[in-house]
C-alpha cells in the first residue's frame, strides 16, 4: 500500500477514536437491556414503574427472562455489521 506515514497514523488514530467512542456509547443500550432483566428490583426503587407489577406473571417472566437475552443477542449481532460498514466507508474515502 502506498500510504504515507502521517496518513497511516491519522487513520489509526481515527479508527481507534471511533472504536473507543463506540465502546462508551454501546454501554448505554446494553445497560438498558440489563435493567430490563432486573425490573422487579427497579419497580421497588422507582415508584412510577409499579404498574409493571400488575401485568400477568407469565408476561412478566417473558419480559424479564427472554426479552433481555434476545435484545442483547441483537445488539451483539449489530456490532460487527456497524464496524464493517464503517471500515468500508473509511477505505472508500481514500
């Protein structure tokens, strides 16, 4: 590849900065998914969420047990797609 040293350093810095930023902001949806699994604890601590305890136990079990696993799997499946698309965009902007 005929990339100059300063351009190589700039690309490395941009890529590293993007990945670090993505790690920091990726924690927000992951924390939200984690909080769904602890909805019983949250309803005791946050008053306006008490209505969640009124839903049938079967649905509450699905929301607290199955939904976080599915949402986390979707988030983890999206991560490589986002990184791959970003890398193609960086390469195309030569």
